[in-house]
């Protein structure tokens, strides 16, 4: 009958020390444990295995045949564990020296990312910055599930109380619409004139952010008409050129959408957008997070 043995690495370490010293007191000193605790642990291991590993008599301690058989395997397990522990240390160090920056739309604002990167890297040359593009289903751009350490996101965020941020840009909203739209000829559009238009909406998972881009606060309780759902810049452009609806867009993102067949006009009567660099509140004291936020503040002139 095969026994399933869940032996702890610590027990194997104790066993190997006693097997090599053949002396409980010396083994206990080598392990920095008390001799009674070591003896008790070895007895418990023998009970668990159902066989004696050591013979103890007045001449001292000797390995039994079972102990001799186990010793080379126990050493191999401990060696393998050392390698595993070293790999973990390496991974931990790499994690500490990598900062993952999440974003959904690339922030096209005047070379912002390269400027932050060069400032940050000057202070932390050993740190690797990894950019992670996240689709619009996750408005926190990887912060909520821990996939990003800091992220460029739009306010409001779902679960906003969990985050801190520094504002990157406050921008007026414009409306993007097909060139052929009756309102496309106007210099400016009143939001009141858009109330009956079908709107392109973010996925439901974005919660308060979806509401913001539909300008719910400017509708006096009138529900918006949803023409289509969009989860990327490409989808937004396709939906606009297909005439499925119009959408509000921050001034800084207009170049991403006006690629031919689409125009954008300033809108009166809606709250400006806030684009921020955010991080999980409990990580605000982490040196790399603070350093990146500081570099961002310097670059955007918001110190």
C-alpha cells in the first residue's frame, strides 16, 4: 500500500542535519533550534513515515537502513528547493525593479510618456518600465486586478475611493460626428442639440465612466439613446463612419478619431474631462510608484 507523504521541507532539513552530524545537540546548534524541539520533530517525522530513521543508544546516534535509503533523496529535495527559492528571489527582485504602466488610449498629449520615462529613468536607471495596453472594458487600465502599478485613466473610476491620482490634463469635451451630420457644419454645438442623437457608449463594465461620456449629468434625467457599444479607438472610428452614433471625446484625443469622414466640434454645457495618472491607495508609499507620479507632476507642471 503506497502512503501519500506530505513531509515538510523543514522536516527534511532537520533529518539531513542529524544524519550528517549523528549528534542531536550539534545538529540542533547548526539549525538554531533547541535539542528537545529537534528530537521531538524527528520522532514526529518517524511516526508520520511509519519507520525509524535513527537508532539511538548509549553509544550515540546511527542511521537505520531506512534513514540511509532516505538521505540522498532528502538532499536532492532540499537542493531542488534551494534552486526554487533562488528563482523566487530573482522574480521578486525583477518585480521590484519593474514598473507596469497601464493605459487604454495612448496618451498622445505632447510626448508625455517619453518625457516622464526619461525623468524617471534618470533617477532609477535600474528600473524597467513596461507599458501595458488594456481595452476599454477595464476603466482602471489594470489597477483593479493588480496587472498595472500605475495607470493613465479617465475619471470617474469605478471604486474611486481605492485610488489616488495626479491630474495629467483637464480638457474640454468635443463631439465627434460623421462629416455628413447636420451639426458638423456648426462652429460649436450645444449639448441640448445632442439629446436625441444616438450615442456611442462604453461597455457596461465601466460604470460611472460610461455615464460620464454619455454626459448623464447634463440630460436632466432623460435616458440617452445608445447607438452602439465601443471598446477601442478603432471600434469608435468604425461606428462613427458607419453613422451608428455620435460621441463625446476629450480635446486631446480628437486626432485619434478625425482620420477622414469624421469631424469634431466643441460642445457647450458639459463637464470637462480629467485624465489622470492613478495608483492603488495602499501603494502610494511604494518608492517606484511615488517616483513615477513625481516625474509625471514635473512633466505636466503640476508640482
